[in-house]
C-alpha cells in the first residue's frame, strides 16, 4: 500500500435510513421518501464531509410489502437533478437497469445529468434480478442470469458509443460563418447487435466528463467479470475481512485480464455504522432499531429471497438444511449466498438473521464509537480489502451527520481522507483520468 493512498467514501442514501425500523423512530418522517428537501439536506451533509459521491438505489418495481417500510421511490436521475442545484462538488450516482431500459434514452438521461451537475454524474449499472420488474415490462418470467449480463454488456457498449459520438471540439459556435457545430465531428453509433439496433448520434452534446462514472454492484461470477471489464467503482456486500480480501484481489486480477490498470477500479464495500458517544450507546441504538422490525413482513421477504414457501421458516429456529444451491437461483445469486453463509457461519436463528438483514440487507453492520468506526474502516482499507466504503447510515439524517461530524475528522487527522475536494468533477474525486474522445485520440496517434 502506498503512503499517499486515500479512502474513497460514498454516501448511500435512502428515505429514513438503511435500517428498516428507522422510519418508526420518534422524529423520523414517514413521508421522507418523496420529500426533495429531505434529500437535499442529506446531499449538503455529505458534501460538508467532502465525501466523493452519493448514491441512490432503484428498481423498476415496488420494493416488497408497503406495510414493512417506506417503499415509494422517486425516479433517481430526476431526484439527482434537484440535488445538483444545491451542491457543487459531490458526485451524483443513480441506479438504472440494463434489462428494462433502452441505451439511447438512458445515455441521454445521464449525459443530461452530467451537464446539469457540471460533471458529477455516475451510473450504477444493474441487471435487475426481480420477477416483479419483469412483469412490469411485458414479461412473465425473469430473464435468466447469463442472458441479463449478455444484454448488459451490449447495452453498455452502445451507451459508450453514444456518449463518444460528439467530439470534444464539435461545437465551434462560429457566428460569423453561421456554423454552430461541425457535422464531421458528430458521429453515428451505427450499432447492430444481438439485442440492440441503435443509429445515433445522441441528441445531447458531449458532457463535461465525456461520460458518467461507471459503477457496478453484482458479485456473482458474471458480475465480477462485468465489473472488471467496465466498472470504475464497485459496490459490494461482504461480511468478513477474508471474504473482502478475496473479492478485492479477484476483481483487480480480472481487471488486469481485461487490459486495465487495477487502480482504475475502486472497490467500495458497504458498512452500516450505528454510532454512539459510547459503545454502549451505539449498541443500544442498534438494539432499539432491531426491536422495531416487524417480523411478519421480514420473515415473508426472507422466504421469498430463499425461494421458500410461506411458513417454511420458524423465527426461533435456524434456516432449513435443504436450501437451493446458488446455481438454482436466477435472481441475485451473490446476495443469496451471502445470506445463507452468514446464517450458517454464525449459527443464527431466523429471528437473529432478520435482525442482521434489517440493518443492511446483507451489508456489514457495526455498532461503536466514532473512533471504533474509524478503526475498522482503516483496518480493512489497510489490509487489501477495500479502496473505500459505501456508507449506509442506519438512521437519516442523524446517522450521516454523526459520520460526517465525528468519523470523517478522525480519518482526516490520520491522513486517510481528503480535507478539500481535489478537482471539479466526479472523476477527479475518484482520482481517475478524463475520458477523451476516442476519435481525437486515434487521430493524434496516427
């Protein structure tokens, strides 16, 4: 590890917080999920802490039972456009599915967000492992795992062609001769493939970053290959240091196999930090949140995730021995395996497991003081397990404020995190080079 290596920190924000019981706390707003002012406040807090970026998850279907937790979700690029108006430096990453979108519309949306935010847009690329989403788009069955990733690869290739369709010097603005842009510097995609036929060019000029930061969140074998080929940041859910080290080394090695510099792909595991002025206070917050989980909804969702029938799980017993294998799962394969391995490794009852999942849906949960949170972050960062972390505050805005005001200063004093933003756009935040026009680069090399 080099001495100058710095953490990258992303704020994963959602309504009242990541813990499913957070909305029931006194002072939490049950309507926060559709309150733009709430999210604008969170964006300002994250930017005050000099965090690299903030991230919105999304799915083209209703998330679970509306009885369990706030489930209404604003369209993420529209919401991030509103957040761009109240921030200047922090990156704005939205989740969009390659399974239930078309490349032209998505590429236009992200190019527009990059313009509006002056170069701060990022795309979290997902394939959407959700039957409910399939049924919202004229399908009766979920497309299989490998087909979703094959479509995703072609989808991203088309989007890259569209974003690169405008050369950096395409717009000349020559008023004297009446030439706004040069026709020979705007190029059609002319893509004909297995899944898409897209002519192009994009009807949005080249954006400040050239294209958005590319983010990916799958940890299956297909997901890791996809990340190694395309992603510049990877959000992952791993519980143990050993699992993280293995994932980190694997993805970096695969990136080399695709001809990439492994330093250009940042591995950012999730952490759900319950923070208190004392360890006892932090653990009491964690326990209070767990008490607010409604087990009726939680057990049913767990049964669905594990492909079990209603009534197959008993709260005070461990998971059944005869569960499906990962190969039999067409949905979120890596998350399925993580849940089962967590339960087996720690010999958890179903009640204990839903408590762990209620905090972060399989992400690493930790309760402690700001110093203890900084310690565990530093330990994993310094031991080949992460380039930074996806901060998933269990309660919002309180948890994000606690992290920014009490954990970030410790990391800054240790020389692990920035005290000021280094550049003007999201790629600068992640220490990545600008994306130049491929045609101009080829012309310069010839």
